[in-house]
């Protein structure tokens, strides 16, 4: 396991809580978004501000983090490819367990703690995995510019929402097109 960089924007220092259960600290900060925060079609642009409003509270097993994260989103509608500008607001909650707590639990074969457990390293916690999971869960699976986006015209690719009465001359039915070809061949 690589150790955490205390200068990384999403790594928080909990040392001043002093491992005294009940001691707590409010943290408000704005950090640049890491790359690929979101899903392919909708995400927080890399480097865009992510506003964090957090509370760190020492409990018996570790440090409990609660709070919110807010950031702007940019993406495109999966039906008509129109740019989407939106905002994401997520609740965060995670218990970061002291490393020695984990060892103790392992001795007692405590199945509450497994590889998924977030841990403190040298009193530092890494917010990034939590933030990533929360943002991805909050995003729509298929972002749309509006709920009933009609998408693009299959004939010419025009955005139908811009032109609801959009119409083309009736295309030649492919079955008749085949016949027409046949008649022409016979005439040659
Ligand atoms: Zn759309
Ligand atoms: Zn068209």
C-alpha cells in the first residue's frame, strides 16, 4: 500500500483530534477536482472547484467523517449530444478506522472489518475514494438535457427538440426500392 501524501488536496490530517473520542473539528475547504470525477458522459471537470463542508469526529474505533460536497458538472445528453451543465451535491459519511484497531479486529476475527474498510494512515485520511463513489452514485445513469429529450432525427441528425415539426419527404420504402431496381434492370 502506498502511503498518503499529506499535501494532496483530498488528504486530511486528523492529528489534532488527538484520538480523544468526542473531539471534533469542522472543515470547510475548496479543492480542485481530481481527474475523471464522475462518469464518462457527465463529470466534474478536472481542476474545477469542489466545495467540501465536513465534520471530523473522533470515535472509539477511528474518525467519523460526515459532510457534503458540491461541484459543477459538465457533460452531454446521451440522446441529442447537447452540452449539459449541472451541479452535483452529495452527502458524505465514512468511518476511517485506526490502523491498530484493524489489527485488533483481525486477532479476534471480527468480520465487520474487511478490505473495504477505510483506514487512517499516520492520522491521515484519504477522501478521494469516498468522494468518487458518492459522486458516481449521485449521477444519472443516462444524462439527458431534459426528461423527454426526443433525440436526433434519424434521417439528417437534426436535434428534434429545436425543431419539433421536423419532417422529411416520405423516404422510399426499402422493399419498393428493391423492386424499382429490379424493374430498371429489366429495362436495360
Ligand atoms: Zn437531449
Ligand atoms: Zn431530419
